[in-house]
């Protein structure tokens, strides 16, 4: 079945074995030492997935040079060994950093700290080590499309969301939201929410990422969401209205979402930290998007309360850390917080959808 016809329950394809380095580079024009795209990949304990990611990168058919910048954050499984094997086979393309101590746990964010500063390409393409690309012309399409919009700093496309255990399609991210629309503004990105654009679909101008105020923000506060938002604040984000070109694995091992679901304390600290970062991004953009950031923060709080995972003490801490911006809905939820965990799951979902549809 062709990619554009995949639907829920279908098996997503995997990248095939890549060509040799010589075959890949034979089609390149221009100076090999001046890549057009720098593919930035961060990996941590991704031994089950990293080959798919690397194969998807190396399968790209371009007439321009590209490089693969991969950062392994002190994985304690076979991830470094797998990356080293690819680095040995593709020494002119794969350029890896191997940490001996985990940098993320020290507050350092691997892409803005280690990958972006060494990117030699005009553009940075993003994909984490547990996701992968399924269209061999992805980079060609994105570079060609963004070239038509010099005022835009970012380009994205549709992505398949799949079950990490069996690769069966859960949904198509973006989907028909982009039908007939080629440019999404920063307001669109905020209104659609954190999961609207998949990180594996991003192509961003390197010059934008390396602006002093942007790289500084990303080092201090940035997740991939802030790359999506900030890079759409000037001319908007270009949507390549074609078909899914990458795959996002849901609940893969070592993922943020999996840890947040299994560790309520981690989920609580994460939402408070994310909402603080929203405030910093709002400040960076001169408070132009205050109402949208407030809605995003309330949405995250509602989701966590209605999950029923927090203890009474954790709910109290969430209330204390969020009281400044809580809307009426969330204030009501907090008044009922001792009983929320006993709400039927269907009622929780209905309340959330009612408030944020």
C-alpha cells in the first residue's frame, strides 16, 4: 500500500538498507564540505530504533550534499556501538558525538548545545533517534518548497503517528488541517498545540537557529516545540502539502511521554517547568501571544488533573504553582481535586474535550 493511502491500523513502512557512501555522494553537486542540509539527531538508549533513523537519513536522494550530526547522550545500551558502525561505513556523512556522562540530566539540551553550533548546512533537519523518515525525497521537497518562501524560517510536513511496539498507524498528524493552506502562522502553531507538528518533519534555516537570542533561549529553555513556535514568528511556517514523510513512535522506550505516564512526580515537575518556559517564550516575543500561552498552560494543567495520576499533595503543589493563570474551569477542577481520580475515564475525556475543542 502506498504511503498516502495508509490509515489507522495499517503497518507503517520501514526504511530500506541504504546505498554505500560512494553511491550516495555520486549524485551530489557542489562542494561536499559545504552541505545544504545538516540532519541533527539526538539519541539516548535507542538501540531498538536508531538503525531506522539512520537508514531513513541515508536513503535521501538529493543532488546536494548533506551531513548527519548525531549526539549520543551516554546511552547505556547498544546505541553507541550501532552509531559507530554507521560512522565507520559513512565517514564523510555521519559525524557523531559520544558523551560519557548524560548531559540532559545536567540541564544541557543536546541539539542547541552540541549539534546546532557545528551544523555547516544552510538548513537543519530534525529527527530524534526513535523516529524515522519514510520518503526518500523528503529533503528535496522541503528545500525546494522553502526556497519559494524566503521570508519563512521553517518548513514541515505530515507525519504518521505509530505504536512503538508494532509500527501500526494510530493517526496522521496534521492531516487535512493543512489542506489548501501553505503557510501557518505562529498563532496557528500555538492554537493547534504541542503535538501539532512532529519534530521529525522540521526543516529550519540554520541562520535563524544561530541568532544569539534564539540559540540562547533554546539552550536555557528550549524543547522542539519552541523551535516550531519561534521559527514561525517571522514569516510563518511552510507546510508541504503532500503526504506523510516521517514516522513518530508513540511511547517508545526512554521517551518523555512514557516516563511522564509512569512517574507522577516527573509529570508534575515537567508541566510546571514547561509552563515556566512558556512564560519565557512569551517574554521573548514581547507578550504578543499572551492569551494563547495562557490557554496552552491551562490545557496542560487540565490534562494532568484529569489524568487522575496525582496524589492530593501533588495536586496542591500543582495548584500553588499555577494559581496565577488558572481559568474558571481549572479552578473548579481544583476545588474537586480530591474526587477527580474517581471520575470515570470517559467523563474526564469529555470534560477536557468540552473545554478545549
